[in-house]
């Protein structure tokens, strides 16, 4: 970023980098040295700056604590093998964030502020990407309502923040999941497609019950019929059956994942048929009963691909395919090769900072 930038940078006097143990990173438990912040009042975003990572002070009556106007994003920055730094598809995350904000009656973010703030922050924190041990930066932009008022109303004041956490490769052991037909995560017409806090808070209780029964997470079904598969945990879900990559079609109850979109594109690049459509647990169960080879996997920015080894459908457990020649592992490798600059970035997914 050039020196004429509009965003003032207040650097920390005590970087935590020197003592940081890149060999033992637990997801989301540590942060880099700085954050980007901006405030919304009188109808506009003001006071953009980058400052040392630190605690906020908010009124106990700040509306975000009471009525749920909170929206977030999650994206990643990588060090490419040639040493440059890249953010994966940030424009897509920017657009989705504004769709979430609109749904929650929160003010949209100007593209320039978001992109410039993000880019400068990542440049400033680039030493947190040592280029070894598969360390990446998980980036968390979020907006919260800050107006101090107890009445149920749309806030007139907001805070926008971008923070970063060093993360290492997420080795997920294959998951055991359960198709949920009682509780729902999101309903048509609701907020499921938005990354707003309430969607996650509301999902904890059924997920906890499933955990007590020995399942890592739930496979959510639609609110109307409790039959059509929507997502798994807080990831999109994909199946590889009969040579086709099948994933539920988007709607207002499903989050429009950027990993999902990227994998659908990769499938097309690989000449694999894709189907975005409704898939019922009955259809899935029948395919298992016919002893088809079925791959099932969750997809999202944090873990990229989470293989599913076992699915409980109506109290019967089925094993899905997790052999090393599975398509999901091929996709995982291809996506990683693009993200790290090991193979050609045909679709312009890497945003070099
Ligand atoms: C963030 C998220 C995803 C995955 O989206 P990505 O853009 O791939 O990270 C899927 N489902 C839910 C509910 C999510 O919150």
C-alpha cells in the first residue's frame, strides 16, 4: 500500500510475534498485533484506523448485547510459495457481508473501506505469515450495533472491526454426523443465508444434544419438511454419488459458501458433473441401502474440507467413503495448490496484496 493511504496506522509498541509459537497453534485462540476499526454514526462510516489489538469499551446497553444485530465474515490470507501474500476471494466475502448486513438492517460497508482496510492490515501483519508449517491468517471482519438504548429498535450506531488469527492446517478426523429432523437451523424467509450471530447461537443446543449421543455435528434439514438436507454444522455439504457432485441448491436458509462455489467450479474444471438441487435424507438413505459408494463432506473456509465417515439417518448408521482416492481429497489438494500458488490461478481467486 502506498504512503498516501487514507487509513492512519497506530502501531503497537509491543509486538507479540517474537515469542509466538507457530508450532502449536490452536484455531482462534490467538491474534495478531493489530486490528482495523471504523465507526458508523450520523449516517456514515468514520474514523477508519488500524490500531493495536485490544479490548473494546461499550455501554452495557449497546444494542448488540440485546437484539442480535451482529454480522461477521471469515476469510483467509496465505503466503504463496513465491513469498507474496494473497487473500482468497476477498471481493466475494465483501459482497456476502453486505448481503448479511442488509438482512439485519445494518449499514453496508463501502467497498473501498473494506478492501483498503483489509489490505493494509494484512500488509502490516505479514510477518505473522512465516511461510512454513502451513500457517495462514484467518481473518474475521465483523459489525456490531453499538448504540446505547434499551428499546427494541434498529441501531443508529455501529462498529466495524477486522481482526486476524494465525491458524495452521486444520487436520480434521473424519466426522460422525447425524441427520437432524426435529430442530432446525434456519427456515425459508429467515436469516439462514446471513452470517449473523443468532444463527450460530440457536444451533448450539441441538448440536450439544447430538454430541452427547456421540456425533460430532448435525446434518440440518429444511424447516418445512424436515427432510431435505441443507448444511452440516456450520459448513456447506457436498456428496459425491454415481460420479456426480451433488450439493443442496442455495435458498434463503442456506449460507452461500465461497468454498462451495470454488469447489463447484473445480468440479467443472475437472469435467465432473455437478448438481445443485434438493437432496432428501430418504434419497441419501436409499443410495446407502443400494450400497453405493458415497462421499460426504463439509466445506467451508476454516477447515476447507471436512470428510464425513458416518451418517446417522433415522437412527441407522451408514458409512460413507473416505478412502485416500476419494474425490474430496483430490479437490482439497487442488484448491490448496491454487491457494498457495503451486498451480495456475485460472479464475483469479488469489488477491495479491
Ligand atoms: C461461513 C459458513 C459456511 C461456509 O462458507 P465459506 O464462505 O465457504 O467459508 C457455510 N455454512 C455456514 C452456516 C457458514 O456460516
